[in-house]
C-alpha cells in the first residue's frame, strides 16, 4: 500500500510541476497565441514619402520587422502583409494603388487576427511638423480604444504632443473589420525626426513602444 502511495505522490508532484511550468510560461509570454498582422505601408513602385535616398516604404518595412521580432518574443503569432519591396496589386489592375490596398485589407480580414497595425511615416511640405500619431476608423468599436492606448504610450516615450484622430477617408482602414489602427510613427520631412527614424537604435526603441502598447491593449 505504501508503494502505491509513493507512486501517487510522485505522479501528483509531476502534474503540479507541469502545471506550474505552464503558468510560468504563460506569464513570461504575455502575448501567447495572439495573432497580429503588421502592414508596412507602400512598397514597390509606390515609395510613399521620401527624402533623397530615404524611402518611406523601406523604413516602414525595417520598423515592421523589428516590431515583429519583439512581438514574437512575447509569444505572439505575427504576419506581415509584405516581406520585401513590392506591392500586392494584381498585374492587370487599372488602379494599382487601389488593388494593392484592397488585397491587403482582404488578407487581414481573412486572417481573423486579434489586432492589425498599419505602419507609416508622415510628411508635410513645411518640414516643421513632427511627432508620432495614430489614426483610427470607426468600422470596429475597438479601434478608438486602441488608438487612445497607442497615442498615450507615444506621448510617454516619444517626443510627441500629437493626439489620436478619427479618419474615415483611408481606403485600407475603411475596409478592415478586424481591430486595429494606422500608426504614423514620425515625419520623414522633419530633419530631426528623420535622423531618428533612420537610426537603428531609435527604430528598436519605437518597436518596443509599439510592443508595450500592444501588451497594454490586450491586458485591458
């Protein structure tokens, strides 16, 4: 009888250890099983904003890949709408830009992802404006909450006093029904901010601010 009691105690101890291991793993991976789609804006013939040799499309992709890396480290399943310098339009599209955005929206919607983030850089003719800001569309009731959280984190950790804004004129955002927002992470047209946005250390900082914003949203 004592022999069986010892065996049962050993089995129970193993079960408890496994259970604690699962809990510990879950705490160390706060975004475990969350599916996130990142959309690096522009690509291919569409460079977006540019300054000399710097193209928005390239920087969007560099930043998105860094965001993907830190989100994966938190346990998230992360996809990009593009992994290189190309667009998603069909070859015979009469409106290449419209085709590109439509296909991105369809990919994100079909994924049933928990969150999507469209990553862009801003620009203006004066070169004076600066600061990261967030745009949201009211198509999904979660979007304003997400925008508020991201803008708050941007204000805390990045040099911006800008506010999040509703904008229902963006073609992609009007067609994506999954929760998510458009992040304009800085102005390429501003000399000081351009120096930051093209710097790998700052890009890593930006990626971590975005990761913390994602974590805060899911915690809420």
